[in-house]
């Protein structure tokens, strides 16, 4: 799909890059010539992922453990990557925390856990790197991984919905404010892409996992490679006029949920024969 040097020598930081979608994006970026830095809380997971990723794809993966809820740790992480590679071109704000629960069952600590990772963590990483980009007189790009309920909201994942809405607004606000420094801000809103981290917290039973498919008009979940290709496309210099945009990749899921008659796609042809007799004059 892409020429093999599409991202050649671009230095890309991926938060939550040792597992799930962050890792899948990282693998694709390596294949396209990028130099990676991956960060998350679990150091052992990061080092294992880095050696597996380079063994499979070549290239270099620098690891640095960091809890994105801690602003000092974030600054140290950004400094360490900058020192290691001499610069940074891209930040992928991908780390997230989430789980299903009726909101009235949550403690304030549960709310803080999710908002801290998703909204504050994204803001801290963006701010720490943005300051360095501005000081160095060079541009860069942030690509924030949100989700479609950033604009619809969703019950039972309310802290995540509030945090992702905040990240989307952060994306759009800084796309305008920091464009004068050559810093671009974009987002991707994925629909359901099975990962261990998301599925064990959001679809822990076979019934809930099946429901994730039934809401999608294409009747399937996303392939990690599809999301990784979209992310690579958005990082390419050839599309660098994209700024402040959020691209959805969800098989039509969120539009399906909003259309009052969408579920008629389940009616068999015989039922349509009967209905047309009733509705046609
Ligand atoms: C209710 C819960 C809970 C649950 C934790 N808490 N899990 N409350 N239901 N299922 C509460 C705890 O009781 C505690 O409150 C508080 O939250 C903090 O919990 P800790 O376990 O101490 O927090 P921590 O170790 O920091 O872990 C953070 C976490 C955890 C968010 C709770 O799930 C995590 O590490 N997640 C990272 C990975 C992840 O979530 N991946 C999924 C992303 S998927 P008390 O009051 O008891 O102290 C995603 C998809 C979006 O974002 C879109 C899908 C379509
Ligand atoms: P995942 O595998 O659970 O990934 C989350 C990553 O974030 C992990 O690598 C985790 O690593 C890291 N992380 C969590 N808390 C952190 C913290 N405090 N500091 C630093 N890193 C932290 O989930 P995923 O499904 O790949 O999700 C990736 C992104 O896609 C998220 O932004 C999610 O909201 C979004 N998304 C996913 C789906 C889906 O269907 N999977 C749908 C829509 C949106 P550690 O545990 O080592 O810290």
C-alpha cells in the first residue's frame, strides 16, 4: 500500500506502545522506516515488546517506562527520547484506561484513574513535547487515539467518554493555536478492534464480544493492520495539510447506532415482502 520509505527516519513516540493497537501501529511504522520510542508503566512488557518488534521488522525501538499521569515522569520520558534520537517528529497519544461500570458505582479514584491516563496523560505528553518543539524552532505532529463516543458520549464508560471528548477538543484547539509553530494535531477514532486490554475490560463475556460485532454494519471487527495503515497515512509528509481532523475507522458503527431504522437490516426478504404489501398504496 505504501512505499517502504514512507516514514524513513521519523522519530515516533507511542504511549502504550508495548501492547494492543499501540504495538500494532509501531510495527507498521518500523516496516516503513521509522525509529520508535515506546512507553508505558510496565518496563518488562516494554523491553519484551521492543525486542520482538525489532526481530520481526528490523529498525530501532527505544523503551522508557513512564506513567503518563505523572507530569514530571512525562517530562523525563520526553527528554530521554529526545536525547537518545536527537529529535522527535511525532507523538502518538495512545495510552488509555477504561472499564465498564454503572457510573453511580464508581469511586472518585476510579474516575481519576481514567481521566488521569486519557485526558491528563495526553495533555502532559503533548505539552512537554510541544514546548520542546517550540523551543527548538521546529514543527511536529501529534496523533491522538480517541473513539467515536468522544462526540456521542456513552453510558457505562462515562469517565472514558468525558476524557476522550476532552482529548478531541484538545486536538482541535491546539491544531489552531500551534499551527503557527508548524505543529499539527490530528486524531483517529477507532470502532471495535479486539485487544486483550480492551476486551478483558469492555467485553469480558462472549455475549458482550458478539454485541460488539452486531452493532457494525460491516458485521466484523477491525483488523489491526487497517488502523495501523490509517495512522501511517496520516503521518506521511505527503498529506501534511491535514490539521485538526479526526478520522473514524469503525465499519460504520457509530452511524448505525444513531440511525433509527438501521436495525431493519436484520429483516429477512419475506418480511420485506409482507411489509411492502402493508406500506405500498
Ligand atoms: C469499577 C474500578 C474498576 C472496575 C478499577 N476500578 N477497575 N471500579 N469497576 N472495573 C477502581 C478501583 O477500585 C480503584 O478505586 C480505582 O478504580 C483505581 O484502580 P486501580 O486498579 O488502583 O488503578 P490502576 O492500577 O491505576 O489501573 C488503572 C485502570 C486499569 C484504568 C483501573 O484498568 C488499567 O490499568 N487500565 C489500562 C489499560 C486499559 O484500560 N485498556 C483498555 C483501553 S480500551 P478505589 O476507590 O477502589 O480505590 C479503550 C477503548 C475505548 O479505551 C473505546 C471502545 C469502543
Ligand atoms: P490496551 O492494549 O489496553 O493499551 C493501553 C496501553 O496503555 C497499554 O500498553 C498500557 O500499558 C498503556 N497504559 C495504560 N495506563 C498507562 C499509564 N498510566 N501510563 C502509561 N501507559 C499506560 O488497549 P488498546 O485496545 O490497544 O487501546 C489503544 C488505544 O485505542 C486507546 O487509546 C483506546 O482508548 C483506543 N481505542 C481502542 C479501541 C479498541 O476497540 N481496542 C476502540 C476505540 C479506541 P501499561 O499497562 O504497561 O501501562
